[in-house]
């Protein structure tokens, strides 16, 4: 029986394609991993970092705490509670500055701390009151920035701690290889890879700490500006002339008349006396 040439070539082409596909499939099959490569757990990698992983771990816990607590501390509702703002505004509308002072003293917050200083200095005039409030506002801002700056300290120190662990680990690795000889270069690579875990861990903590530091710093600045806006709105058109010489608040006044000054003998009510040694008097011409 004679096979047609077209059928023969079709069968030959099919056989060729089948064999080629089988060969490519065998070549493309994934190679088995070398027997020396082993997958390590996270705990095993942490232990490879050495003793420095303990302070780095403490820094990670401190970072999480500072970030969470810092977000709460720098919120507008925490720095300038809306309820306190409305209560002080109501007292200011009524002209009850003594009540406003007592309210600010009993309900402490950055906002009421600044307002309490301003109310207590109303009798001293506008310039003194504004200067006192600016000082109180700067104090509140300094306290928040000091608290937030601990994140910057962690961001700087953790990479240095990790680098210290890496350097000490490499010293030990080279000392061990120097004593046993470099028979297998892969041993040196493995030792260096292990000690680099400490540096990587320090960077993992430092990067989020720096990011949180700048975020919270800007958040605190925004909240302080909000407090400043509230204070400006409350003390606008303040009748300082009507409050001149009035002492508001319960702070004790320590400044008194110089003890060398005595009432004049002529009964005029003026003070006269001799300036003691060590004091000078400026005379006007």
C-alpha cells in the first residue's frame, strides 16, 4: 500500500513538534534548590543579629508608643477642646473675667493655660498681657516639641546601634575564619550576611521614626496656630483701660515697696528715705 506524500509529511511534522515540545519541557523544568540553601524563620534571623537586637527591640516598642501617644497629644481636640473654647467665650461675652480665670485654672489644657496667663495680666495693660500669652504659648509648644523630638533621637540612634552590632559581628566572623582558615569562601559570605541583620533592623526602626517625627512636628505646629487664632479672637477689642490696675487671679504678688522707703513726715503721703549702700539712683535734670 502506497502512502500519499502529503500524509507522510504531515505525520513527520507532528512527530517533530511532539519531540521538540517534550525536550523544551524537560529543559524548562525548574532546577531543584541546592541542598545547602535553607529558609530561616523571622525569629532565627533576629537571633542572628546578636545582642544589639535587644535595644533595637526596645526602641521599636518606644517608637510605637510615641507615635500613638503623639497623635493624641497633637490633636486639636486635645490641645484646644471645643467645650472649653465655648465656655471661655461665654464668660468673656458676659465680662466675667474672674470666672474665666477660675474656669481656666480648674480645666487645664494648652488653650486654658495660655488664656489663664492672659486674663491674670489684664490689669497690667495690653503689651504685658500679650507678652505673657506669647510666653505661655511658646512654653506649650516647647513641651510638645520636646516630647516629639524623642522620635528623632530613636531615628538617629537605632542605625548606629545596628551598625555597632554589624561591626562587632564582623570582627568575630573574621577572627573565627582567621583561626580556621578560609577553606570555603561561602562561610565568609554567610557570616557577613548574618551580621548585616543588625544594620537592617536598625534602619527598619529608624525610617518610620523619622517619618513620624516630621508628621507630628507639623501637626503640633498647626494645633499651636489654632490656639493662637482662638486667643486673638478672644482678646480683640479688650477694654484694657477699664481693667487698669486690677489684679485678677490668686497668684501672690511678691514685689513690694523698697524697705528703705518710709512715709514723709509732712503728711503729704509721699515716700522719702535714704538709698542704702549698694543701690544707685538715676536723677533726671
